[in-house]
C-alpha cells in the first residue's frame, strides 16, 4: 500500500493544473476542506491544526486561487467539482468527508449531485443551495465590468468588510488583515472568473431531499452573504441533518469563532465514527 505524503503545499496534477494542497494527520476517511471565494486553503489552518491529532485533514487551493494558479480557464462549479473528483482519485481515496464554506459549499453540493457515491458525509458552512436570481446575476456582471475598468481594490475592500461580523472588524484587526492579504493576492482574472462561476452556478436545492449521508450545517448568526435562513432551509430539506449556529460570526464563522466551530466539527466527526462503527458491525453480523 502506498504511504501518502504528508505536509503543506504539496502538488498534484489535476486536469492539466498543478493543484496545491495541505495533507495532515491520519484517519480512515479523510476530510477534504474547500475554501470560499476569493480565499485559499489557509483559511482552514485552525481546523487542520485542531484535527491533525485525530483525523486526516486535507485542504486544497481551488483552481485559480491561492497557489493553484490558472490565468486561462473559464471557471465554473462543474469544473471545480470535476477537479475535486480527480483530486481525490489522484490521492487514491475512494470516499471522503467533504466540507465546504460558501463557494466551497456550492462545489460540494455540485459534486454530491453528480458523484454521490464518493462521499461519506457532508459539511456545509455559511453557504446555500440557491442559484443567483436574475437581479443578483446582473449585479455580479456589473461588478465584473467595474473591476475590469477600475481594478479590484474597491471590490476587495467591500467584500472583506461584508464577510465579517461587525465586532470582528473592530476587535480582530489581525484576522481581518490576514484575510485581506489572501484576497488581494488573487489576480484580477481569478476574481472576475470566480464571479462568473458564482453567477452561472445551478441551483442544488432540488436534490437536497436525495442526500442520505450524514450532514452537518454550520452558519454564523450574522452571515450577510449567505443568510442563516438559507442554512435553516437546507437543514429542513436534508433529512437527519444537524444545524449549528455560531454567535458573533458573519460569513467566515470558522475564522471568527474557531473554537466553537471546531467543537461542532469534532463532535460531528466523532458521531460519524460511532455511526460507521455500528454500520460495520451490522454488516459483519449480516455476513456471518
């Protein structure tokens, strides 16, 4: 059996692209973390550091973001999900637990819809299943036009302000600055193409009642980008799913309140271990 390489900034060729990822810890079923737009895999550092003694945790830079540089492709949720499946193939993984925040959640739901057999469990963070309305799509394309004419600064600064809870802006300046640096590291191509991918994504609400794997939903109580009501809707539609609300958090709840986020994440993963253990025992009984 091939022993997987562990560490940070590892690279694997996926659909002609060098996709960068971090891979830490040990565990039978890895958790793959997908970051939001326009961030990178470093947004999951607190979660990887927390889980590495008990689980295998993998965070990748989605195509076009972080160190997975792509200045040519027309980005889409389908392409991101295709990359995800090939990525886990290249790592020799049959099934994974998928955890996505915001755009990462859109990719996770796209992949669940198209490749359901590849996932053992689903974690949706500060995300939603709806597609852009006509008005939202028009607004995104206007933003793209503004960026092409005036540059990314105004968009980036406005976005950073919107993703945080108001208290975080005031009380956690180092965190805000850290995320600002990540956002500004993206090229104009990545920002505009990311906005195209968001604008053109398909809805996944219609498949929520078909999801049968264990599902955890986490949302900041003051998420202004993917409001809490969207998480509540997904919770109602996905049978047996669990919803946890994080106080004093906006759209990046894992960064703003990592201790609370990690507690909910860890408890879900441990419950999943118990569930998988019981399932294995039942299978052995059935075969005896």
